[in-house]
């Protein structure tokens, strides 16, 4: 599997666990607010899988988990093989995904290769294409939501909130869309040099917290990230 980035130690990517994180290159979406724009194209250098596995071997017993992020990891047909190899070192596996590839997600779940999934919900259905930057087959998103709701693992949905794209009504619609999920998080947009598009803004703190007040009653576990 192609790996374009590797963080050897993370205390924030998988709550409650010491993890390392790998980043795959390429994505089928072009979200204007994406903070990993450098990963969207073809990377000039790929980190050998062997380097990742050697790190897991050296740190066995000290690293609890591996997080697989991107880009969009489910675009890689050899993702299951990579996970199987990683699991041989005794780590848990967390997957970050945009939910556009339910076939791969379903395969990973059916093979019991995942311990946790964090799936992005870009926006309310009517604004999905606008927020994702490309035309999205929304039925694929709905399939992925359904897969997770029926899965026997822990998972979360999350939305990065941007002033130009998200309103109170959008948050209400998202909550209806993912009703019944155990966890949902709103993430405050950060304007950085690595964003795909310039000129976007975060909501002010008061508005962001009001969005949280709308969403919080719908979920057992809810949080605001990035305050």
C-alpha cells in the first residue's frame, strides 16, 4: 500500500490509546477546507511498508494502535493486507474514511479487521457536492452510515464546520441523517497554509458552541474539537 506520511507517535488520533498514524496519498474528494491538500495528488516519495512494520515490531507493547488516514485509505485494494500485517504486531486498528467506498468498508468490517472507524459527514445531503468539491454518489454515503450502524465495533461520525458551508439547519439535518449513532463530533475549521482553498473562515466561538447545543442531545457521546 502506498504511504505518503508517517507519524510515529500520536496521543490524539485514537482516544485512549497510544498510536502511530499513516497517511495514504490521493483522495476522490476535493473538500475546499481540506488540511491535507499535499496528500491529494501523487506523492513524490512513498514510505516503505517495511518501515511501518519495523516500527511496530520495535515498539510492540508500547504502541497500542495504528491509525490509517489520508487522503482516502479505502481507495487502495491492498488495504486489507496492510491491516492484517499491522495486526500481527498486536495493535488495534482505527480507520479514517470519507465513506464513499462502502464496498471496501464492508469488506474490512466483515473480515473483522477494524477496531474503530471515524467517518466524515461533510454536510447535509443537499449540500454534499458543494462541500466535498466534487459530485458525490450520496447513496454510497448512506450505505457506509448503515454499515457502521450495524457494525459490532465502536465508531464515530464527525463534521468539520466551515462558515461558508454550514448553517444551523445543516447541523440539524446531519443529526437526523446519523440518528442512532453512538458518537458525533463537530470540528472547528482552521485556516492553515495546507488548506486546499484560501479565504474560508471558522464560525465564531459562540456560533460553534450553539451548533454543539443543537447536536449534543442526539448522541451518547458528543464533543466539540478545535476550540
